[in-house]
């Protein structure tokens, strides 16, 4: 018994040390998890197998697979299409925009990383704020609230949901179903929307219209900086044009007319496509081509090649064009091999598969006769081409550096034509999980493999999109819950809580569990909070003969309701700087919302589990 007491003290010592490291934020959370794992192993509290068992837990594999599913939604343009729909439907109304953003973000976040959803929508919200002259402070906080609430929507909405469900299974209870969370999430979302519309926005700023924040670097910005906006034209290839059937290289527009051919707009199999102007691309009847040049030379080209001038693309068309053709800025550093040479000398286009549209020298743009301009140190070159070709320029360190990659690149979805396939795979995964046709881990892994096989996710991006820090954190902390159970620590804490809240009644106990979880989540990650708190409160529910699912669900909802500080969740951190928020902005908006979410949780657990 005495040895058991020492073991118990050792576990609590490791737990306290881990909490101190989490709070200090001086050591990365995944490193803390590995240190915990090693401490449990080397102290003899757990065997080697028990210490490493977290890496074989189904929840770890499910979380890794969900990162791949989330990347597929981005890679196929599903998330971008939804954000475009929000822009069109909002029509500049702040109230309508807040509601639509919160609905769309919470819907997408139910099936992918909420952090990734916020990263996608922050530039969208900032762009809307700038164009409609809306106050960004009143838009981005609702975005983060919706992303956090999305974790309350489904079993795979956030890692703590899976952890809590596994804790129930480990103790012999039925795990939470895929949509067990949805009633809680829907009510919490409606309350959150009402709160942000009625008072949340005003607590952040009373000014509806304000400066929209720092300007982004977009393709339009680059074109304006280099003075080429007025020189861009969109021309149609007519049926009797001399260029029909010829390649870009054969037509030699630049050599004959001083005109740069940037890209093609073409319809294939009923689908509109935008292609960069490669030397071997063949002109076809009906093509629209994008060219850059002086007005007189453009008129000469149109007349000689029988082309017709078209109007410029509307906003939606411009977003589609960005999918295939991009712009970027490169800079010649000291020692560049290009210094002293002309673009013609080095055959720049043939070597790098991009076209130089303009040069900026000592702050002044040069757009004429750039093929014969000798490059100098400090010259910045505006280049056009496909995004893969532009990104490959990053490897040419001896010649130049990629100086500016416009924010438009974030909207590029290379596999847009596979969006239907991705949606079908996602639907099959959700149905399999909801109906428990196969084990959840199998459904998640099959979906991830199917998305890779269908090229909805690039194979070489799989290991990059998985947040290994999250995976290691969960796998490293899970053994701590095992050690608490093995040494009697879980039972001891449950007994203490039994004495403290035993006379309060089930509903008050649910509120106490919510507050305990929320308070713990202020200092450590929500995944670690779920790992530590869920087993304790499930045992507490068993001791009181109360539904363990009520307490487990309360822990899961409280883990997602991380509204109070900017460091409670990466979601809050992402919006802090773009939104111009202070620490106290999160506190004054987050505390009332946290309490409202607690009331929602207490009410819903009573309706579903405790009546």
C-alpha cells in the first residue's frame, strides 16, 4: 500500500510538472507529451508497452486521417466554393455576412480542422471588410466562435470528442455516436449567432465602418505596382484567324509585336479552363487569350491576326482564372547569375517556363523592351505562369529569390474537377461512421486512402498536411490517463469531487463539470484536458449512478468552448492579429459566451440524458 502511495505521488508530480510546462508555453506541447511518456516509462509506473500504447490507439489514426480529409476539401475547392457563395449572398450586409460566415464555417468545421477553416476564411473576411468598408473587428471574432462551435457538431469535429468517446468505451460504456453531438452544437451555434448579432460585435467595436486592416498582396496589387493594369487585354481567336492550329512558340507574338501572351481561356468538355501560355500550346477557335502590351502594338496584333477584343473578366471569372494562371515577384540578389545579362540571353522563358511581364528597377516599373534590358542587382521581376512553375522558382537561389507570392494563391484548388468525387467519399465516410457499418478508424482510413487514390489529395502532401504536433501530443498524454487509473489517481480525484459536489444534484454537477473542464482548458490544450478530465468525471457519474454520457458530453462541449483567451485555441490565435484584437477583447466577449454555452449544455444534457 505504501508503494502504491509513492506511485500515486509520482503520477501527480508528473501531472503537475506537465501542467506547469504547458502553462509556461516555453516548451512545445508535443515535446511536453514526449517528456511525460518518458517519465512514466523510466519511473517504472508503466511498462514500455503501456507507455507507447497511445501511438496505437484508434483515436490517433482517426485524427491523422481527418487532416487528410480536410486537405481534400481545400484541394478540390469545396471550401473555396462555399466561401465564394457567402460573399455573393451577403451583398455587403454586415448582419447577413456574420450569419452566413458562422453557418458555413461551423458546417465545414464539423468535418475538417477548425484551424484550417479559419486560415481559409480570414483572408475572405478581410477582403469583404475592405471592399464593403466594414469593420474587421466585428467580423473575425464571429468567425472564430463559429469555428470553435463546429467542434460540437460531430464526433470527428475535434480531437477531444474522439478522446471522450474512447474513454467511455474503455470503461465499458457505449461510445458516443457520430451525431450525438449535433443537437448540442446546433443550439450552441444558434445562441452564438444571436449573441454576436445582439451584443458581441458592439462589445468589440461600436463602429460599423472602419479601416479594414493591412492591405494584402494580391495579383491586382502586383499588376498595379508594375503599371500593367491598363495594358492587359482579353482577345478572342476568330474562326479564320491565321494563328489557328499554330503553337505559341510558332506565333512569336513578342518578337513580332512586342506583346506578351499570358494565358488561355478555353472550354473543354463543357468546363471552363484557364491555361498558362506554354510554347507548345495550340491556338483553337473560340479561345480567349490574355495579352499584355502597348495600345498601338495591340491594335496591330488584332488586325494582323484577326482577333477580337473582349471585355475584361468579372470578379467570379477572375477567381477562376487564378486557378490556372498566376503572378509572382522575384528579386535578383547580390551575386545572381542573371546580373549583366538580358532575358533574351538567358532564354528565361524556355529555362524557367514562366514569362517576365515587367521589371521594377529602383522603384520604377519598366514594361517596354524588357527582353533586351540587362539585369542589375536589386531588380524585381514580375513573372507569370502556372502555380507549380512559379513555386519551382523557390529552388533557384543562385539566380533569384521568390519575393512576393500573392494571397490569391491560397484560393487555388488544383483538383477542382474532383470536388464531386471528394464529396461522395466524404458522404460515404459519414454514413459508415453514423450507421457503424465498419469501425470508425477503418472508415476514416478508407476515406483517406480513397481521397489519395482519386487524386483529391496530392500524395506528396499527405505527410505535410497532418499536424504531427497534435498526433504526438495526444499519443504522449494518453498514457498519463492510464497511469492515473493504474495507481488509483482517477478514483481519488473522483472521490474528492464526490465529496465537493455530491449534494448539488445532477444538473448542478453538470455545470460543475463544465466549469472544471473550462478552467483546465485555460492552461493546457483541449486534447490534453479531455484525456485527463474525461476518465475522472465518467467514474464520478458511475459513483452517483448518473448517466456517464451526460458528463462525457459535457467535457467534450466544454473543450470546444475555448472562447475566453487568445491562447485557449489556435483558432483564436489566428484571428487575433488580423482582427486587431487585444487579450481583453477575448475575455469580455468570451466569458458571457462561455456561460451561455454552459447553460445550453446543462439544458441539453437534461433533455437528452437526465430526464
